C-alpha cells in the first residue's frame, strides 16, 4: 500500500478532464496514467505515450510553447517523471503560462509490478525501499514556484481549477492509492495517435 494516500486515481482523473474541449491538449504518461485518461474518454486531443518513459513533460513543454492559445496538461506517474527530472528545470526556464503538470504519485512502478519507486518511504526494508523523494519540492527547487502536493478529496476541486485554468507553469503532485484496476487502453498505433492529434489541432494542413 502507498504510505498515506486516500485518493482513487480513476475518478480523480475523470474529474480533472471533465468538460474537456478543443482548448485542452492532454499528454499522458505511459501505463497507468494513460488507462486513467482513456477511461475518462478517448479523444483525438489526448496524446498517450506508449513506452516513452520520461518524455511527457518535454513533449508538453514543446506543445505549450508552440500552441500558446491552448491549455496543455501533462498527466503522468512519479516513476515516469523521475526519468527526466531535468525537464522540470527546462520548464522553469521557459515559464509557459499555459502548461500544467499533474503527477499521480502512487509511490510505485505500478505498471511493472508495484515495486517501490523513489518517492516511496525509506522504511520498506532493504529490498523494497524508496528514497522518500519529494517531486513537488524538486519541481519548486527547479524554479516552478507554483508547485504543491494534494492528498485530500477536499482539495480536489481546487486541484482541478489549478490544472485547467491557473496561470502556469503549474505543478501538482497528487498522492494516489495503489489499486488494481482494469486496463482501459487508447489506440496503440503511434502514427495514428500522432495523425489524429495533428488533425484535431491543426486541421488537415
Ligand atoms: C526507459 C524505460 N524503462 C522502463 C520501462 C518499463 N516501465 C514501463 S511503466 C514503468 C513504471 C511506471 O511507473 P509510474 O510512472 O510511476 O506509473 P504507475 O504505473 O505507477 O502509475 C516502467 C518501469 C519503460 N517503458 N521505459
């Protein structure tokens, strides 16, 4: 079990993505985050990454800079972000006002069997211990001033508002429970995902 989490990721992501329109571009991190996003409703303006661990924040930053009139929302896992911590510092150099990053932190490598990830506490014993890494603190230390951690249902309404509308860059670490959930997969063909995203965003050009 995750140390203290009480939030369920599926209804949470559904709430975050409620009422998504053409203004919202969503980049999904590999594995569990993508199943959550797809469960909320597959749409062309979702770009779920398959296997590209560590890529979502960089991709979200590029998209935010290229499409300043759109809101870009990255939803990913703690271990995914841990692969590319430097991307947070690059976000901070650019300060994109239209970028929000939401990290669903279950303190595990969920997709590969729930091994303790770096955000797991150090007290799990020598073979299954994390480092207690605090990704919100890391994001703030990188220069993303609006970085915070959300743990309670009571804070979800503000979380949704911040991710969808507050001037970026916004970083939210959300502590979520470890749960065994059904796979709800988006299309698996990367070329198709890219083409439908481009078409929905740019038209047939
Ligand atoms: C470079 C690379 N290393 C390892 C993997 C295998 N892998 C796939 S998902 C995953 C764990 C993802 O954990 P997290 O991002 O925290 O998401 P969770 O499923 O726990 O929500 C790993 C290690 C990969 N796809 N790419």
